[in-house]
C-alpha cells in the first residue's frame, strides 16, 4: 500500500469494488472514497455525510491534476498545494 508522509496524503489504493455502478479505487485520510464511473469520471464520496463530488474526467486527470497538481488546492486546500510545491511535485 503506497503512503505519503504529507499530512493530508492518500492512505493508498484499496481493493477495487463496484458499488452503485461506480468502481472504488482509493481512499484518503480525510474520509473520502474515490470512485470512477463507466465513462472514467472520478468522484469523491465523503464517508461522513455521503456527499458526492465530481473531481476529474479520468483517473489520470485525477492523479496528475487533482491529487498531485494545481487543482488539488480546490479539493484539499491551499496548504496541500503548498506542501506539494515544497516537495517539488507541482
């Protein structure tokens, strides 16, 4: 299981499973489960309230633009984005 030392990091990839037509592929320390649909669009579901939010058009876009990119600030906050910059990831 891949892990990061950053405070808001990914807990790693979890077992893929199909739930409600979506494939769960990852989770994080903030209580989100990441899923993609048949078109490949990525969503984040909050385990606290069940809210679902569309994050990216594909898993690749999610990894490159949200998790490890400039769009990460909009989801994880500016501190996350700053930490990515400090580690040379953005």
